[in-house]
C-alpha cells in the first residue's frame, strides 16, 4: 500500500514566490515602475520614461537635427530658437555656406563681390589682378568687335578664361578639343582633348567650359558635352598645374548625365558659375519640334531647364533649388547661351525660338553676391517669345515670365545670347551695363541696357557672320565667337 507524503503548509507559497522572482528579470530583480509623471519642470526638455527599465530621461527640446543651426531654449518661457551657425570666414568676397545634410562649411569666391580688375582670393579677399591692371584704358562708349584669332580653329563654339587672366584664352571646339591661345598665339597642342568621349556634330559636341572661381588654387574646370550615346554630360576635370598648358584628360569626375538620345537637337550647353558660387547649366528641351517630350513645363524633367549644381555635392539639390532637384528655372526651349552680369548678378538668357520668334529673358538679382530668385517659368511651350504657341492663341499666361526683348524671323532665326560688358579696358562702357547679343543665322549684332526692367538705348553693331557665342576673359573683356573660326574682342572705336 502506497503512502501519500504529508504536505508542508508553508511550501506552496514559497514556490510561488520563487517563480515570481524568476519571471521579473534575469537577475531576479523587479524593474522599478515609471513614476506617475516624468516631468522635471523644465519646459526646455522632453521628458520620458522607458516602461521596460523605468529609466527616466530629459532630452533637450531645442535640437532641430540641423548641424547648421545653433539651437536654444529659454528655460523661463520654453521658446525654442534655431539661429544659423556662424560660417563667415571674414573674407568679404566669398559666399559662405553650411550644408544642412552634413554640416560641412564651404567658402566659394564670387566674381560679383569684387571690383572690375580684381579677383577674389579665398585667403586674402579682393586683390588687384596684375594682368587686368596692365590693360590700357580708353574713354568713351563707342566700341566694335575686332578679330584677334582668325585662323587655325575648327568650329569654335565658346571662349573663356580663368579669373584674373587675359593673356590666356581658352577656345572650345565642337568636335571635342579645348584650344589655348597664349599671348595672342594659338598653341598647336590642345589644352584638353576629349574627342573620344564626344558625339558630334549638328547641335551636339563639346559645348562649353567653365573655370572654378578658385581655379588658381584648385585647378578645377568643368565641361558640358554630349556623350557617345547623345546624352548631356557635365563633368569636372583637373589641371595639374593651373598655370600650365594642359589639363588631365584622365581626371574626369562626372557630375551629371541627363538622358537626351531621343532627338539630336536642343542640347542647350552652357556652363557658368553664378554670383552665389554655384555651377549653372542650360539644357535644351530634348529636341524635336514643339517640345514633343513635354519637358518645358515639367519641374521634374531636367530637359528644358536652367540647372543649378553644387560641384562639391552634385548628387543633392543645391540649397535654395525650388523643386527638390537640380532645376533652377524652367520653361526654356533651347537656352544655348546665358550670362550673369559680373557686377550686379543679373541674369540674361538667350532662348532660341521655334519657327517665329527669338527671345532674351532678364531677371534681376537682389544684391551683389546673390543670384536672382529661382523658380521662374519662362513660358515654353505655352509661349514662344511674347506670342502664344500651344495653343496658338488665347493661351493662359498666368505665372509665366515674358521676355525683356524678342524679335521675329525677319530679323534672325537663332538668337545667340551674350554678356554685359564689365571689363576694365573701357570703363565708361563698363559703367553703362550694356548687354551685347547676336544671331547666328542672320549675323546681326546688337546691344541694349535694361533700366527698371525694360530695354532702353538699343544700338546696332556691324554684322558678324556665324556668331555662335560670346565669352569673357578673366578681366571681363568681351569676345564674340564665329563658327567659321574667328575670335573677336570688343574694342573702343
């Protein structure tokens, strides 16, 4: 016969207690509960308690997560403020910025913050450029274009120079080479040969060149070309010696590639640094007639635009871009050439028309060292110049910016946007702020001034056959480019 063991009266409660302790925590210790209120009475903290651990925290409430702001909270009122961090380097001619994504601070020289004949040194500020100071001065405002190179070039499409230089001219040949004119002599060897990367010709090719504002220090230059697939490419190259006669063709860093292989025309093509230190690029609407791709009025497509890029961070929208991408302005058909006024920062755009009108657009900058406000819709393909295009009549012009000047095709058929003369050789003319432009088909050469947003004092110059571009040297002297191989400089009469 089996006997049942007698039960001890205190054993069951003890076992239950041991099980409860084991379940509370691995250490056998119960987590302390959260207090009824974690508030520490400070309006500048976010108070919380972790229910798993009972740990109470009081985190600062002012942090907005932006490394470019100094965050503060008033402990008496709880008012939170976010003051931009101090990024000024003390150099008056640099554009100082803080990247809100990384907190990186940059100081980019601006051409618009120094006087004519000066360059902006990132270390010392505005300095007189010896080459500019050595130029002879002439009084008066009467001027004409005089050839300085008339042989040895093949289909030139652009001319420019690094800041502060006038003895070296850099000429872009459409087939893919950059040629160097040094002290008036065209060198035989190309400064940079990219013909193996470039599709040419028609409206394709190597289309422009821009030097970094601090080229003398960093040797960086930028090109716009159509690649072998026909797409638009914007790339950075480096010159091992900024004062030397060549750049390194193997140093390419691609900043952007914009699909453009549906049609071969309307590539845009100009690169230029703006007064805000960013790199601007014009891109055509993708070609065909009448904008069949619907690029002009789209704010997401990069065709039919003026783009703004930060070369230091090309994959992110430049600060201030209005649409969360590279787009700065839209509604452009084929802005082959545009320019910023070196003194004021005002923007002029020559936009080639469809079949009836050519236009020049104008947008004023708020102050020296600042770019004009972004986000302008220049109207294509709702409008062509000042006329309706789609529909051909009764179009809705609300929200569209009209050109400051347009002309019909009895005058010319392909406007070549130019520049405002702000050089040092003709100070009286530079003081006028006169804009020069032409037409590559008719050869007209004209100029005007903008006063209170309207064209005034228009002048007619002698014709220039095949004028496809204008450009400035590093002292602001103005040049015109003839597609047949001529480079001409604006000179006093």
